[in-house]
C-alpha cells in the first residue's frame, strides 16, 4: 500500500514539475503548422488553425524589413516592430517570436509585461537602462545599464522597461518564448482602459487625488507597438 502511494506521489510531483517547466507555447505535434485565418462559426483554438502541410511554402517562414527603423517621433520616443505569428504564419505552434525596438535619445519602452513570454534582449546600438520588478510582496527591482552587444533577460509576466540614456538613437532586438507574447503597457491599461476604471478605485490604489487620476485618464496614451 505504501509503495503504491509513494508511486502516485512521485508521478504527481513529476507531472507538476513538468507543467511548471513549460515556459513557452505547447510543443507542436507535427513538423509545421502554418497559420490560416480562422473559419467563421468554429470552435476557438489556443493559437491558430493549421494550413494543409502540402500547401506550405518557404514564404510561410519568411519576413523582410527588420532592418528598417521604426517611427520614434511619438510621445514615448520608441517603436516596436513585431515579428510574431501575425507576420510569419509558420511560427504557429513553434513557441518563438522576435521584435526590433528603436529608441530616440531619452526615449523609452514604457513599463509593460508579456503575459505569455520570457524575453531576451540584445542591444545593437546605443546605451539602455533596463530593468524588471519581481512580484509581490518583495517587488525587487533588477536593473542594469546595457551597451552594444550586451544581453538581458526579462522573465515571463514581470513588469519591465528599457530607457535610452544616451544622446543618440538606440536599437535592440529581442527574442520571446511565444508565437504571440502579448503585451500590457501598464500606464495604458490602467489610465487608458475602455471604458475607464472608476477614478475612486485608482485614487485609492495609487494614493492620488481624484482630480489627478481624472487628468491622467483624459490623456492620450500612445501605444508604441
């Protein structure tokens, strides 16, 4: 009896460890699963429907244009060029994507999270102040100044940011462990939600005067993605 219980506990712990170790999209069950538009009135799937493999072509795994800088003439002074399953249909089920980020002098990629992905960022040009904050209750800040060639990792789901502290433009490229990492820009979500969050809620949460909250909610919150 004890051996049977011990075996079940071992299996349960292995299953739990396996589920916790899954830090990216589920593994594919075939060589390719090129995404196609979802048929109307169908069951929703976690990802994209697969194209017939016999119709798959090289273009399904190709993207051109990551050499071109994004438009950084905006309120946050940065632009994110995404290369995920929306741009490369062949990324479907492969659990990976990429972005190029351009920064104006003193521009930033504002505090945000990726609900579905860990990010590994490499600086190609310039100098960036980067960091992430751990979850409650510690809320520890891990921060570093990165120069050309430096690499930094932002763990999945944690709030993180990049800030160009140089006098010239900066460029970075990042890989993310999901075909569709998702992004939640904190300021946009909190003060720019549609419909707006009750100012009383935000006033108490951020310990701000209600009029300050209303002023923040009245602003245009730019999305650099």
